């Protein structure tokens, strides 16, 4: 990319995806994560959520691309093996592959989230039928986002709410699953780092 900031806001989706992928590849850590991921042999996975959105926000703000990124989410879907032990095998494999990566990588089989969600968040959810269905419930329209780059170099992007809120630095609640408390906690944390985010109140 050139030195001119490409906002991506209010562009057609194909242009937004092109700009999105080029920004992500500029993040050296994320680019390395995407490059190695196919070797895990996971059939149904994405790298997603905050690490992607925050890379874009950092780019648009002129910040170092990893500023404020506390972890990377790698999610996959295997509803044939939903035990903790089976998930832990994948976690160990991921951590071994990325042992030199300086950002924590959080690995979760979305097919088993319903087994622990109530204990963690205080209310039960139904099992997700697909990985994309899980992403549909992620907390905000800008962070309900998953991507992977196949060994051929082809990008697969799943963004149920599009990319305009992401490039517009708009934080808008996705109320499919989260609570007001969860949303406002995220808003408070994010707005302390990216002070020009456009926060849409929960009530609107």
C-alpha cells in the first residue's frame, strides 16, 4: 500500500475487501499467523474478531498496527469432537505452531461454546449449527468478522454485517446474543485506545 490512507468507507464491497486484505498483510504478526494457519489441517476455521478490527482501526488512526491488540482469536468448528480434551489437542497444536508469536492466541471450537457459556456469562445459549452462525452472534457489527488465507493465497472473508462499520470506525452492538453490560464493557476499553470511534449507544 502507498503512504496515503485508504479508508475503505462507503466503497463497494469488492474494494473494501481488497483494502482490508492489504492492510491485514501489512501487520507482520497477523500476516505470519495467516500464512502458517493452513498447516494446522483445520477444515473449517477463521482468524477473527478484535485482532482484525483493531488492525484496521490502528491503520486508520496512524498507530502501529498491533497497538491495543491483546489476543488473536482462532476459531474452528468440529461438532463431531466437542470434548474439552479434543479441543485442548488443537489448542496445543496451535500454540506449538505459533510459539514465537508475541501475542496470545485464543483457540475455541465454536461447536462446544454452549457447553461452557452459561457458567462464564450467566445465561445459556443454543449450540451453533455452523461456524458462520457463531460469528453471527459476535458482539459488534465491526468485529463479527472472520478471515482465512488458503495455501493458494486465496482469501476467504465472512462478514455478516459488511465492512462499512469497520472502515467507518463505528461501534454498534450486535444484540443477537450479548448483553448491554458486555457491550458497554467493550466500548469502555476500546474507546480508551481509539478515541475517535463512533460509539452507537445500546439503546439506539
